C-alpha cells in the first residue's frame, strides 16, 4: 500500500481467515519484522511474520489482554489473575502443519487485590522508560461498575498501588514522544473520555489529569491507541469503524475508516514504522465478514518504536 491523500485500511489476508473474538494489543517487534497481538477470550497470543506471512499461535491457561517484551524477548502479559512472564517457544512448524496453538506455562509476577469478582487486566504497555502500565476492568461491561484501576509495574518487579482508580473500562494508554504526557481513556459508553496527564519521567508519576478529548462530541468509543512521531494521538473509535487522530492540543485533525465496526487497538509497524496495524473485535450478533480481522493502513506519518520492559523477566 502507498501513502495517499485519503488512505484506506485494508484487511491483512496473511493474518488468516478465522476472525478473532477480541483482537487486542498489537505490538511490532522490529528485530523479527513481526506483529504480535492477542485474542482475549481465546487465550491466544498470535504472531505474524510480515515478510513470509507465517502465523504462529500460543495458548495460555487464562485470558490474556495485553503484552510487552523485555530485551531478551520474554513476554510480560496482563491476564485475568495478574501479570505474568512467559517464553514463547519457536513452534512455527507445528502451527503451520495444523498442530494448533502451542501451550505456554506462564510464571506469575504480581497481582493486585481485585476490588470485585470477575475482573482482569485490560489495555497495557510500557512507558518510554520501560515501566509497564496496565489497568483492570470488571468483565461484565453491562454492569458499568467503576471498579477498575491503573497500575504501574516497574523494572524492580514492584507492582504499585492503584495510580488512577474508579475506571469502568480502562483503555487508550500511550505516551508522547518525549514521555512527558501520558494518555488514558475509559471506553465505556457512560464515559467515552480520553485524559491527558503531565508525566514525571523520573518517578513514573502522572499528575494534572484533564480531559483531552470527549468522544461524546465525535463518533464511537475510545479504545486502544498509538502516538506517532509528530506527537499526535491515534485512537480506535470502537462502534464507529474509525481511526481518529488528535493533535497534542486535543484537536481532531484526521480520521480513517476501518472495514470493521469495532476497531480495538492500533500500533505502528513495518520496516519504516509507516504502517498502522489495527486489530478488531467481532460482535456477538450481526458481524460482518471483516469484523475480528487485522487491518493495515499507510497514513502518511511514521510511528515510534514500542518501548521494551526495562527489567529482566
């Protein structure tokens, strides 16, 4: 695909014909020229090697919602019962020959005290300094329980107390290029807000929380996000089939249609970080042929390398 004035998001056919139930947490690994993502209820981590089109799947014993990597390639995963470290064995031949996903045994690193039953981690990623951040949610969205909280897991392996609380559906974590601004959203239909914080890069403390964008003024709900090299914030507008780009001042300056109704999270990748990959969710009813699939678009801007976890897992 070439970058054009009105770029189109196209389905990545090499990602496979079976849609994800809840495709989330795309992460580009430059060293492998590969995109990783998860399917939350299927308990899968998926890798697609872009050049060869080879897909590999790993199966976890519980739902996995977000992932990051340390410098050795060990995965840090936010799951149902806590944060885990796991090694993904090379098993492409088994997966390619129809052997199915390879089972992985995670090692538990930390867990918060969940405020309610039926909770799990949701959106998560590392800040520019390599601290891992993720938030929790009550899985029954219809209950609209503000029991979620945002946590920081640092390079020493210490999980913080809740840093931001009273969240319904935590999402949208991202940092400005210099790391001095943190973004966070709540994608529940009752919230639909994106906040910005002043972020102390030395201590990892966010302060001065303010509304960055209120998606009641736009279409959709704010889901997963990415920041480009210009410092603009790209958010998946769930339920609207759109990618929205906000300037650092909170002004909407671009939008791109996605064939899936529920785009879930986006990440820059490709050799030059000029491709925006988008995972999506397949609704339980009235799903289209594209819902739940992976998409790619060349938006005409480049992204930033995804930070690795600063500790050793």
